[in-house]
């Protein structure tokens, strides 16, 4: 099994109210066209960095100690493809995040 992602789409992430210039449905369609597993969460409680995506390590990477990585402000195609590229490369614990999202990684909310 490969790395997978969870996309926040309920409260403010994924809403036209907070991000009127982002086509949120198109973002999900693009991610689903590239990745085998895309889960949608109602709220991940990281509103200050919306649109947030959590990249989960593969089971083998998690067993080796890799942790989920939170990526905030996924607001353009470059960042969106960066997330998909990272998952394609193996995700946390296997590959370094691409430059398109390296600066968007945020601390895991408590």
C-alpha cells in the first residue's frame, strides 16, 4: 500500500467563502485522478492554514517511524501537483517533499 492523503473540505477549507478563487471540486477531481486513496474530512481543525492536506505515510514507512505530514495553503495547481508527486514518490519516510510544497509543511495541530 502506498502513502495516501486526507483533504479538509468542511468548515473553511474547501469553501468559496474563504477561498473564492479556488475551484475546490476541480482540486479533488485532480487529486482523485492521480492518487488511489483520497479521503475527505469535514474539518481537520487547521483553519489558519486552509486548504490543508495530510499526507499519511505508507504502512511500511509508518512501521519504520514515519509520521503524517500536514501541508497547508494548497491553493494552486503547483502545490496540488506537489502533493500528488510526493505521494507518487512514496510520501513521508520514503521521499523528501518536492520543492513545490516544502515551504507549505506546517506543524501538526495539537
